[in-house]
C-alpha cells in the first residue's frame, strides 16, 4: 500500500485481488445475518448452536467474526437451518 492510497472498503485494503475482497464482503454480510438470527433467538450459545446444526465453539467463532473459518457454503447452510433464505443481488462495479 502506498501513502495516500484509498480503498472502497476495508476488504479491498486487506486482500490483494478484487475477487478475494468480494468473497470477504459477502461472507461478512452473511455472518452479520447469522448474528442477527442468534440475537433474535434469545437463547444461550449452546442452544442456538444446536438449532443451527453447529457446535457451540463454532458458533462462538462466528459471533467473534472469525471470517476466515467460514466458507460461503457453510454460512448459507447455517442460515437455511435457521429458516432464512439467502438472496443474491448483483451490481456492476465502477469501471
């Protein structure tokens, strides 16, 4: 990174390719959605984890934002188990 370099998002600054940055952005959105679901459940982490079909330590990793430990597939599956439908919306990037 050079002095004064600007990025569109923190993910763009962290990753060396636009593809990797985009993947992180989407995973971050899904992790936030899982957090909201868990908060709405109002259960202990252990009970929420059972309902989501994962272990409590895995849910703890998710709630702490350990994004590198979750694939897009895993996050979609967790949300599906919570009764949520993941919808994909595509936007063109600025040239």
